[in-house]
């Protein structure tokens, strides 16, 4: 208020201002609390890997079964317009036109599907380009971690 007003007017103005206090708002309800399932208790240690189990086909070795799963995973994860049976064993990058983003995305899917971790020092273009090498590597990592192959 400007200084030219009387002291009484100023005190009435200030008294009116003090009486106006915003009402406290109720706490917002979390939407996630209404829609999400109850949280599981946290445990110490790493979470177990997610593994999709498939039944091995008769007459196939474990590596052949892994290669079949890799073909299906490659086609499904990258949404390729080829059948899994048409994916070649060698020269994947050239035959399917994969770029660096596609290959990294595929490797992330491989880690998730098989419950293994591909070490950075083991990554090479040869392993990404060859289903035989990748299948053998995944089989070896599954054997080391005790993950079932089927």
C-alpha cells in the first residue's frame, strides 16, 4: 500500500492480508498405488535371470537348439521381414543389413532371453556375424552360470 494512506487503512489492509491463508490441500493420491500390484520385498543380491524355457527338438544338439532360438529371437526382436529358417549361419550383418544399433539391441535381447551376460572383452564383429560362434558362446556362458539350456 502506498505511504499516503492513513495508518488505520494500512492496518486494516494488513489485517485482511493476514487473515487470508491458503487452505492446505489434501495430499494427492498416487495413481500407481491404485493400479499397481503390491511391491515384492527387496532381497540382497542380484535378481535371478529371466529365462524362457523351450523344449529341445529330438535329434538336435544343445548348440543347434540355441541357434534356432537365436534365429527366432533375431527375427522377432528386430522385426525383420524374413523367416527364422532363412537366417544364414554366417554373414548376418551383410545378409540382413544390420547396423550397430541393431546388433547391440540383438545382443541385449540375447542376454535377456538366455539369462547370460556377454562380457565386453568377448564382443567382436565375428561373434555377432556368425551364429555358430554366438551359439557356442551362449552355450558356454549358460554352462558356467548353471542356466538350463532347454
